[in-house]
């Protein structure tokens, strides 16, 4: 009897140990086995698939786990969204702890077009490129449009007929990019020689004295050559200015020809000068633009003026409105060159745009008074030449109205 009780107790003890052991194993399985979820991408474009891998916490693949996307089970371990958005993905399996949630972003496909220039000139080459929202280069597979017309490849040469700007976009797999505008720098039309040459120019070269040319509207000109005023008409043929001098009613065609070798600027020209009978082979030089001559109205001179040289009064001159004049030479001026005969001047007339010629009664003595600048209505700067318009025969004067 006692022996049977011992045997029964041993059986009960053994069964209890077995049940407890099994319970411990089941608890250990639920607690220790946790799913791990991985995706091949956490951001994809609409229309692309994302695939998932599931393993347990020991790294063993779990191929029969269920994938939940926003709490809805999907078939298999790949997913393609039907709309853009953000999705929560979890792996689950019986007797396993769920994986931590992954966030998958599905973006709408975009295409961005770029150009290597924001502005361009005619005949410039513009290189275009395209990339998607993931900064992936789509240039090779995109079609580029310039002003709504497809082009070959991704390099465009600006045409003279393109206008002021270009509108550029790209298309890839039916996705159209943004549009960009490229401004076309308009070529500045070079002024024609007929427009450039008008005005006052100084010819500088090594073969002769500096010569001042005046080219006027109406295609007339004048210049002083070795003290003589030369006047006439000019013609422009190609890059050459033909000067036809008119003297004593006779016309000397092509007395001089100025060939423009290079337009350095609108104010400086590299030239070759030929003068009939003097520089037949041509002499190189530069035409440099000068300040325009005063357009002298003879009425501006009417009245009496005091002439000063370096602050010293040297004479007074009265211009009458009938073309006569009178000069009173100041004392202590006998040593000043080029004014010895100025007191004999008795008549005057306009000689050129800014110059009057002064003569005595019989024309034996001649002076030229060139008005350089009117400082104000009652004062002017002038140059007085004796006999010829040579710098060596000149004095710079200040004339003040009395």
C-alpha cells in the first residue's frame, strides 16, 4: 500500500515536471522569436515595386511571413502602390513578435530640365540635361524641346531667327518636365561708317603733322593742311572715305583716300592715308575723335572784346555787324610773337565752322581767329593764327566782352 503511494507520487511529480518544461519552452518561443523586416528601398516612384525580406532575430529567413501595408495583407513580399503617399509596412506571423514598422514613401515621377547657360548669343551651343526627382540622370532617354519643337540629342545651337528667348522642356516616358527660359543676347548692330565718321577727328601719323578733319552731315568736310583750309565733299565706298577737294570752283576727285583698316572703337580708327601726288603708297595712322568744334554764329562776336594772353591784355577788338572790325593794340606788347600786325585788321568774315578770317584793307595782312569754347556769353577761349593755320604761328587767348 505504502509502496503504491510512493509510485503514484513519483508519476505525478514526473508529469508535473514535463508539463512545466513544455510550458517554459512555449513561453521562450513566443518571447525570443521576433521578426525583422527589410525593404530594398524606402522611397520609390509611383509605378515602381518595393520588395521585402523577413527574417527572425537569429537571422533565419522567414518566407511565410505576412506583409501588412497600412494594416492590410498583401500577396507575397513585393508591393506596387496605386497612388503616391506614405505607407506603414509590418511583417507578422503566428507565434512571432511583429516586426518594427517601416515607412515607405511613394512619390510621383517628376522630370527636371537644366541648361548650361541662362543667356546665350546667336551660334552659341546650349547643352541640356534632365533628371528625375531622385536626381537620377535621364538625359540619354529624354526628348528635348526648344520652342515646342523636338531637337536631335541634347545640344542646341542658337539661331538668328530664335528671337529674344528660348523655351525649353524635356519629355521622358510621357512625363513632361518643367519649362525653362533662356534669354538670347541680341547682337548690337555695328554703326555704319557713314554714322561713325561724322564729327571732328585728329589724324596722327609719322609722316606728317597732325591733321584735324571735320566731317559734316551732307557729306561735306574740311581740314587744314599746311596752313590751307581744304574743303569739299566725301564719299564712302566700302571701307574707304574718298575726299573730293573743291578749290576755286574746281573739283579734285579722290584728292585723298582714307582706308579704314580696323575700327578700334567708335572713337578711334586705324587707317591708311593716301594723298594724290604726295603719299601715293599710303601712310598708316590713327584717326582719333576730338571734341566737336563750336558752331559759331557770327552774331555772337558783335561787340568789343578784350584779348588776354596769359592774363595780360594785348589788344581790344571790335566786331561790327557790317563785317568791319577795329583793333587797338595794348602797350608793352611789342615782344609778343605773332601779333605784330593785328592792329591793322579792318574787316572780317566767317572762314569755317568755328573760325573767322581777319584782314586789313587790301588783304596784305591776314589773321585767323578760331573760337575753341564759349566759357559763357561774355567770355570765350580762342586761338589767334598769324597768316597760316600753323600751331607755330598761334597764340591761345581769352576774349572777354567789354
